[in-house]
C-alpha cells in the first residue's frame, strides 16, 4: 500500500528500493494501491495522533475496504509487529486478520519450515543487537545531508569501496566517481588503510571518503602475500605514497547474499555457551566475518550456507546477519558451483511452465512451419540468395549467416548479414522476455552453461540451420564492385534458407583450393549440378574474403587495435562432447566472418542512433587509463622494446615491433599484458553520453553496438527492437509500442553491464575451481602433471608472478619463506631453501646464499611444481613452488599415430574433474541401492554438462601462451581484437 511504501521510504531506504523492484517486476504479481488517494480508503490524520498510529490506522482502514470490495470472498491479512495494533484491530472485523509475522507463518504456511527458521534467526539477531554493549568500536557515520553537502563542496569524495583480497583486513581502495571533486591530486585510487579507517564499509558499498593529511598517506604493498587472515600492516615494502583517506559515511549499502562456512564445533563452543551466537567466515576473502544466531551450528559443520547482512552498528566489531539456506557440503562439485553462482548474484532457475507455454511447438507430431502472413511481410531470400553459415566444427546454435552476390549489370556487389530473428518469438513484456532480461546473457561455466532463452529457441527455431526455413533480421549493403565503397544499405526482416552449414576449416580449405567435401553437395546425384554449385559457393567465399580484407584495411587505417589471439580446435567424441583442445593455425576465414559481424554491428548502431539520438543502446570502449600500461611498458623495456600507448594505433604498431627472434613467447606475453590493461567495453544509452564518448577504442569505430547474437545476449534483443522501430518510423508509421526512455534504457544498460561482469567473474572462478579440483588428489611429488613450464611476467619484493601455459593459470611464486629462507639454485638448476637475502630490481630479482647468487628475470622460463593449498572456508588455491631455474622438459609420450601431442588445454582439467565427480556420485548412489539419476528439471533445463565450444573459445587471451616445446608454433597472423567487443 502507498502508506506502507512511504513509511519505508523515509525510514528504511534499502527496504523501499527492494519494494520498488518487486513492484516493477510483473513476475511477482505485486500491485501498488494508492490508498491515500482513494475516496473510501482515505483516512485524515486526527489531532494529536502520532505518525505511526495514523499510518497503522490508514493501512487497516484500506484492508477493511479491500475486504468489502471483494465481498468477503477472500480473507485479507495485515501483518505488523506492533502488539498494540494487534490488540486493537485483531478482532474488530471478521475476515480481516491483524497478526504478527510469526502467527502468519504458523497459521497460513505451517509447512514452510525454512521460513519459520529464517524468522527465528532474524528475531534472535535483533534481540542480541539490542543487548549489545554501548561502547563504540567505530566512529558514527555522518548524516546524509552533511555527506551530500561535503561531496558538492569537494571536501568528501564519493566512490565504491574495493577491498584487496590479498590483504583484506588492511588494504582497500576507493575509485573516484563524479565530477565535483576539487582536488587536483586525485589521479589515482584512494587508499583506505586498516579496519578503523574503513569504518564498517563492506566491499562494493558506495561510500564518502575524507582525505587524510598528506603526511599520513601510505603506499600500496608491493610484496606477495601468503595467507589473508593473518596479514600484518606496516611491515611490508610499499610503493610511493598515494592519496589515503577514511570512510566518513555510507551513501549506499550494496549488500548481497554471501556464502559462509561455520567454524569447527570446538571453536563454536568457545565462542558462545549456548552455541547460538557465532562468527561465520565468508567464502569471499573481502567480506568480514559475520555474527549470526542459530541453533544448527553443529548440524551445519562443513556446509556452504547463504547468509544475509542485517546491520553493522558502531558498537560491534562485526556485522550482524542471519542464515537463509544451505547449499550443500563444502568441497562437493555441485556445492562449489552453486557457491560461485550465488557469490556473483546469478540466479538461473529452470524455465517455468508459464514461460515454456509461450514457446512455439516443434515436434514430430506438430512440426513448426512458416506462417503465411510472415511470407507476405518479409523479404523472401530463399530462392534468390545463396545463404550460408561459417561456424566452429560441431556448432549447433547458428545465430548468423552470410550472403554475397554480384548484382545484375556487374557494377555492384550485395553483401548480406542475416541474424536469427529472436524478437519474433520473444514478445516484449512476455514472461520469457522478462526472464531473458533478468539473466541478460547466457552463463558459460567450465563444465556447463545456463541459457538465456529456452532450448526450443536457442538450439532449434532461432538457430539458422542448413536446409530449413528460418526468420531473420538482415542488413544488406550494395558495394561498388571495383572500389568496394558502400553505395546503399537496407535493413529489414527476411525469410531465409541456409544452403550450406560450413565450418572454418572446410571454408578455408575451399578457399585454398584443397580437396574438401561439402556434405550438402555430396548428397547431390547429378555431377554437373554438384560441380556448378561448388563453383558458386567458391566464388561467394572468394568475394566475401575480398570484401572482408577491404573492411579490415579501412579499420586499420582508422587506428584499430589488433591484439593476437590463438585459435583452438575442439576435439569431439562420438557423443559430440569436447574431449581436448589443440592449437591450430590461424585462418583468414576467422577474420572474414568477424569483419562482417563488426560491419553489421557498426551500421546498425548508426541506424538506431540516427533514428533515436537520445534513446539508442550502443556499446563503447573507453581508452584505458595510462597507469594500467605500466607493467606492459616496464616488461617490454627489459627486452629493449618501447611501447607507445598514446593511441590504439600507436600501441598496435609498437606491439608489432616488440618481437624477440630468440623467444616468440615474449611478444605473446606482451600482448596478453596489453589485453589485461584494457578497460571494459560497456553498453550505454545515447542520451546519457556525449557523441565523443561513443567511440570504441578497440575497434576504432565512432559508433558500435551488439546486433549479431540475440540468442545469448539480451542487449542484442533490445537493439533488434530498436532497429525495427527505426524501420517503422522511416515509413511514417506509428510504432506498435512506445520506446524506452533514456533513463529506462540507461538503467537497463547498467543492469546488463553488471550481469556481463558477473558472467565473466563466474566463468573465471569456475575455471579456477576446476584447476584446483584437478590437482587436489594428485601427489605433487610424484605426478608428472604437477610439474610444468612457467614464464615469469612480473617481479615483486619477495617473489614473482608466473604464467603456466599448459594449464592456462597464473599465480604467485615466493622466493622468500616465512622463516626468512630464500631459494638457492644448485649447479644443475635445482632449487632448495637456504638462509640468504633477496635483491629486487624492476626487471629481475636475485637470491644470495652460501651457494652463490642467482638472478631470475622477466620472461625467463622456469620449472614449477603445482599443488593445492587447502582452505576450509574460502575457495581452494593453487600453490606454485619453483623446482628448477631451467625450462621444464616434459616427457614425450607418443600418440596413437606415433606423433608428438600437439598440446593440451584447460578442457583436460574439466574432463578429469567431471569424471571423478560423476564416479563419486555414482558410487554414493549405488551404496543407497538405487541408480544415479538427475532430477527431471535438471535433465530438461541444465543444458550442457560438458565444456561448450563458445566458452572454450572465450579463453583465447589466456591460452595465448601454449607450450612451444609441445606444439608447433603457428604462423603469426593478425587476429581480431581479443577485447570483448
């Protein structure tokens, strides 16, 4: 009700925001009743009546009116914790219940045991907060009006708190946000040292910071840190002092669900006599311990549990919270995967029956077919255009196809990009649309994926498969046949039938004139027809390659940034599951397809921005902050190379020149560092940015958007709708539905950006999980898989950062132990621990012991041993130890064909871990006397239990350093920018 919302707005802002979110989401069926503006439910405030009493009376009066409005057919429940209100109104009107939350749960939902336990947990937490000591542990936060005035005047700085997970107790940073700051010294983050200066702010909170006097400024810690909980401030080497400050207020709490682990039972008993009030440790290092009240501490040992924060008073060292639900036992694969999803705020339940009822049917009994009205309203290309797709081998979800032909007269070419018309099946505002919007993207983990759309669309009716009729959204250009300059562009809905479903290697073989079998041609009996159609396909591929080369040259002239990527080949078994990755030579056809997609995205961006200057969804890539290039510049300097970062073109040119003829891995490492320095590309509404901010740094385009993958990206669905609205507006017709305003579109862009960031983090953490599980049961002293070649890419005060190409992992390697021993190198390269000293320089670090002095340099190859560092409450971590100062010589095991293996990638980790987890699950089920079987929902909706091709190809940047000793180095060709365009 309006009265309840207004009460929450003035007293509990976070609760009010959650109410607004519920009201906005039609899936929750919540209605906002403006009772104070309704004649029969309005109650004037009486003289001398308190605000709370009046609001309670208003809500009760509206409840009675609504009960009468329904003619008493349904009971109306008013929930309140005000016992006086319960006594006064509880028995006044039959059918209108005025009861407490506890009574409501017991009377109306007695079967919801989890809700009962949650309520008890919250009540206990509230009671204990009230009985806490009044002695302050932290300074009080300043009032909101003081913070607002201070930010406007420049005294305070607004930003988001980011805690350093390696020094979570002592080091956090606030990145300056906004334009009101008047301090010219702020060209970097603000350092927040220690818990007192952090003043109860939690990682992710929007805070107001006051700068400390310059004499109190400190620097970042430059040493590698081993362990998080016992870190000591002030005892480690630091960088140059940087702006430092303290948190004076919280502008917005960004608390979420946190996964925690309960302490050992012995520790619980020592914390509290009644074992109800305990400290739990969050999975995320950056979150402080949380005090909760529970009677299930013993039962929840070794379990992952979701907890929510309630408050953090100035009198408490720790925040208070309550348990929500249990995920499962710690260490089990499914529990750890669900932990990753919860920690990244990813909620992907099975698609509901109501959502699936909106889907078209395509079955053997009821096959889907093209609707006659669609044939008349779309441009039919089935009999006039040679349409084909080029995708990775084994790809089944084809969302883009291409066409190219010479127009009559011979003076112009027609290039076409045809994308799956998802918006035909997903109507705006439908339940499927709302779910896709909430997910925003398809989530790819190491062993599975969670689709944005139901499978009937993503893998069937929206997949542009060969030989079947499909709806498409198309962009077609007429190009001058000689100069390839653009003469005309057409946008619209089409009807296509793809003639050929090619894979990259097949398309490249055709272009190279090598013998290659095209399945669609092999089915033809007439040799003449087969020969003629093969010639037509080959001519189309050649024309497409010529056009793509021209488009690429145009972008290069504009300053496009080219970063090297390594393509990988996925080996599939008979069940079409990926069994391994091997490096493959870059193919020109990869760039050909990519250029066509970039060209389509660019022209669609131009169209929607010109049609809707203040409410188009575009994607920009801001230039990176120059300080992010420091590691790249310093590392290149150690080999005598100069990296120019003043522009994207200058960066690309200097990377092209930074080639070490004796070690090709140097250039690949530098390109990986350049990729890491890039800022993230983001969606935005054109009404929220000036035109100068539209620019895409990586692609060197003035306008860019995402149009070509609506099956897995919600942003593309929005762009498709905008494009159709632009086409309708061009015909002077009224749009069928009002466009989203600039504010609404900017909110959507923000939400999609956050979800994309969460998807990237989840994929990275999932990969790290499988790396750890892969090594967990291996003996690092005897298993050959635990010893590998590593490349040094950064120097720290007490060690190095290295990259292990074989497994695509990075980690810290310590040269100084806690006992102050350092790594000594014997004559044969073997490393041992001895008393000694370290001497660190920019590009090298030296260890001096009784055996002598040895120097480790950036880009050196060394041998490391990989083991797993056990962690009860936090994610598992890999531990790297230097074994030899020399490169690792892996034993050569002949393959079935007698040749040396080409190299192995991350998928071998996934295969091994999934196999072991399934075997363990199978054994557990057999012990219970029943066959292991997934639940129906999981079988139907979980999609993929094997590594999927897209997620593996997304690992390009980190797989760029495959071991050159176990694979033939591919010929280096320019690759499409590996930034997420």
